[in-house]
C-alpha cells in the first residue's frame, strides 16, 4: 500500500511514520479491501483538527487523531458502475481501478496534541505520532478501542 504523508515533517520523520504505518498494515492486511492501494496521513495543527472534529463529529474541540474511511465509497461507486455497464468485462473494471491509487482513507493527526500527550506520557513526540498512526489505521480497519489495545500492545515500543 502506498502511504502518502502530508504536513510538516522532516525526511527522517516521514521514513519513521511511513515504516510504522506499513508495519501496522501488514498485521491487519486481511481487514483491508484489496482494491484499496493508498492511505493519506496528514499532520495538522489544533485549529484544523478542531474544525474537522466540529464539521464531521459535531465535537467542538481539538482531538489527537481522526480517521476517515474512503474506500467503501469508492468500492460502492465501482459496483454501481458495474451494474450500469453490465456489458463491461471484469478486467475492464479492474484495469480502470488499477490506473490510480484508490484511497483506503485519511488519517488526520494534530501535531500539537501529540506533542502535549507525549510530554505527559514522558515519551517522544515521534513515538506518540506513531501510536496515533496505528490508532487511526486500526479505526479504518473497523477495530474498536478495546480490540485495538491487543494489537497496540504487541507492537515494539
């Protein structure tokens, strides 16, 4: 899966975060629709994540991580197109979807919240961001907070 890391980060941080995301994805790949080939991870500030939280969840505060699944919508759209175009072969639909990286979802992480939480937990901000990346990925895969703990506890610190 292609990981697109957007927002302010150094080259080394991008490598760390991307590798961590790939490690999590490898553990749960059976829960990811095969058509999904990309994931966006976006580092933002508190103001931006607060706006998203208010707009989509009606919560008027900054949070640490938000995950938005997108692949189900794309899969449904492709299915509708198949119904409309019953004369198309399966290979036609497959080759169309292979031309672009279909997004599994987007994970927004507040760098400010991560830094604050890291200080409180006495860990590095990078460690906290990696934890939040895992948290977001597991939400996209449909895991509840209770189910997540088992997977998160099995990861290297």
